């Protein structure tokens, strides 16, 4: 099961090493969102990204809190995914122009970090196998890659819709439509490979693998992405048909961990069985 963890009963406290950079990141995200602040447009998002990363590291490793072990939950998982999407954008923006996404990214980062502050998840989660951290890291990395793919697919859909309505040239910020499409499915392909590794590590090398809701949704997501890549290669799937498959697969992955943990942590107020 992707991102599986053993059960824990302790609710994670909030360390000042988490809260301080998180608040700095929230302020920077707020400055990055509006238009017209030229200095903020240039510096606020990188500052927010850096502070967000520091906050995540402090929280996940329990810096400033008693005890040892990773601290995780549905909101930190979402926050880590958003930070990875921002990381992908930071690298990509040096080579490919993607205008118009700064406000989306600022909103995504800010909302996910605010959720992590409100719902910090469980504490003292220890790996049940030496391979478990690789399973977790691969799972998170796949979330980030598919998140980047969804961001690009949203821009792709918007550009195609504008082209059909003759509201502008095809593309985003000077980036041709075909190039944007290629980038989208490069992220899908990379995410599929990393997701496959996460499932292999989970099924073959961790002691807590169970055929439960997370396993089923993870495998269903894997099947959807496999079908998408096969359909694109064999039948040339493009446009909305392809992006719908991407959205469905990503939704299944979110249900696999984030959705199930949300139900147990927020609605039922208890640890999920089997993590």
C-alpha cells in the first residue's frame, strides 16, 4: 500500500521549528499570489518554497519534539506533494516558460501548508522494514510528479479551450501546445515509473503490506496510468480524453492515502488499521 505506515497512537505536537518557517512560508505565499507586486513576483515564491521545505523537514523528523520517528498524516502528505510540485516548477521554469501559474502554485502551497498546521497527523511513526523509507519516498515522489502532470494538463486543457473559442494563440506563455503536451506526458511517464517502484518496495520489502483500501486504490491508479500510457502510444490519445485519464488516476492515488487518512484522522479521530 503506497505510503503505508504502522499504527501510532500519539498525535503529533507542533514544534516551533515547524511553526516558525511555516508561518514565514504562508506570508510569502500570500505575497506571491496577487498581481502588481514586482518584487514579490520575483522573490516571494522562492522564499515560500524554501521556508516550506524547512518546515516539512522539521515536522517529518520531529525536530524540537521529544521522541524519534517520522511524523505523517493526510495533510503533511498533501503539503509535501505541493512542495514537490513547486520544486519541479522551480527547475522547469529555468528552461521552459510557464507564465500564469505563479498564483496557482502560491495558493496550492499556502493551502496545503495551512492544512498541515491544522492537522499535523500522527507522531513517532517507525519503519517496519529497512526498505520502508524507500517505499515512502518513492510514493511521495510519484505524488509530486503526478501533481506536476496535473498542473500541466490543466494548462493544456485551458489552452485548448481558448484555441477552440479563438481567444488566443495555442499555447501558454509562449510555450507551444504540442510542447506543453509532451511535458505533461513526460511527467506522467516519470510518475508511473516511480509509482511502480513504490508498489514494488511496498509489496516485496515491507512487513506491513495488506490488501486494504490503500492497496486497492493504489493499484487501480497504477492500472489507469498504465492504460493511459498504452492508449497514448498505441492509439495516439490526446487532448481531453488523455487528461481525463490523468485526473482519474491521480484522484485514485489521492484516495489511496490522503483520502483514507482524512477519514480516520479527521472524521473518526483514530488511527487507521494497518496505518
